[in-house]
């Protein structure tokens, strides 16, 4: 099944824009859209002049491309502001190597999901069945969203443990503290991070990389305890703006948001994925299982790259991937900001 991305005008402009980037003839802001065929995510800066990030490509059929099978090659250039692009040095990648991922699932389990609970559970199982058997040891956890957001299962490699957490989900006539749920998921990702100091070069390249996969069929209406006793909440009024640059020790969190049906807040969901992620809109719950499995496949096809900008003043990276498709060689490019701490 072809998933239907939430396509905006900037996305349509991005397709024509990518080819012009190398020549500097395009406003690169158009590439920071909700759907990018070439995704740059988990950008990190371990210091010493190095930069790390992950890339993957979504094919025209909506499915992840295996860059090893596609014989992909990757080039990186950087620039300062709107200056000329210059080749980065020490560009290192291995398209046959996929990093470890830590993924928190955020399940909207509020009142609107009462009739769809079996479908929701099947979709969550579909994701964990795809992720947890894969070496190295990927981990998954679960946050339940209703009137309040609750951590149902911290990160684990154990499939029966996460399966039990999924089966424990239940729907009552609750409100939706969705933004609280996303924030809580990122806090859970950080709970296992090495305390103190910058992220290491090893983790910047090999992972584990933080990710959140969330879905909802409605809108947040209780992250500020609008419909519940604030004394029972967490006293944090989470807003979408607080979720735009989620990270774990400076490594940006890959956020996949899935909106279901006509009642979702497309703009808000698209906004929280802009730092490195995807927003996909599906028509209804029958499509959720496929969307969750494809989210798992995209995470599994991440390829880590590292490089050294030419100097400590570079602000932006241009990543170009050339690969073999059924119709012949194809080239795709996109940009990402370089963390300002990469030379520290």
C-alpha cells in the first residue's frame, strides 16, 4: 500500500529545488518540509571538528530504499551562511551498516480510540515485531496518551515485555495530552544516556540513535490540564514549540508522526518533525499497521555518515546520494544545519 504523505507547497518546490542546490541557485528553506525523500536525521557533533548524521531515502512507492542493494554513494559539502559549497573531508560511511536505534512509541489511547483498540495494538505489535529481532540490540518502549501521558514501558530489548505493555492498553473516555506524551517519550530516551559531557564519537556514528514514533486521530486538548485537575498532572504545560528540537545529549531525535483521519492538527504534527523526521497522514485506522511497519523499515535503513567541515565556521551541510533505481542512476540532495558545537 502506498502511504499518503501530508504534502505541502514547500514539498512540491523541494523536488525542483534539490538539483539547483549545488549551484547555489535555490532557497534551501524549501527543503525543510514535512516529507523529504532524502532524510537527514540524528545530527550530532562529538567535538574535535567532526559531524555525524544519519540518512535514508524513501522511494517513490513510499517504502525505504536499501542503499546497499542500490549501490549508493554519498558526498558531503558544507558552506558558511550563503557562501559557496566546499567539499567536506574525512567523509566516512558504510551503506551495509545500520546503527542501533532506541525508539519510544507514543500511542494515542484516549476516548476516540475506544472502537479501534484491536487495530491500534496490532499496529504497535507490527512495529516491535519488525524492530526487536534485528541485531544489534535495538530497543523499544511505550508511552500511553490519554487525559495524562504515562510511561507504560521503558526501553527494552525483550519482545514479550513490550508485547505485554501493548496488550495492557485500554481506552476510556479520556482527553488527549499528546504533547505531554511526546515530551515524556524523549525524557525516556534520555534516561539511559551516559550522564554528563558531550556525546562520544562512537555513539555519534554507531548509535544508539533516539527515535519517537507517534500516532493520533485528533488534537491535543489536555497537555496544559485544560480538562483535568492540575494537581494530578505533571505541572508542565507542554506546547508544540517545546518539541521542535528534541534531542538526547545534543543528538537530534528522529520523530515520525502519523496523523489518522480528518480531525488531526496537520500543521502542529508537521512542525514537531522538522528537526529530522517525517509526518505521514493516513485516511483511517486500516492503514495504521502499514504505516507503523514502514516507520520501522525506514529506521532500519538509516545509514550513519561522518565528516569534517573545512573549518570551524561552516553552518550547513549538503548531502548528495547517488543510487541505482529500476530506471537507472538517480541523484538526490538535501541540506541540514551543522551544530555550532562541532569544533569545541
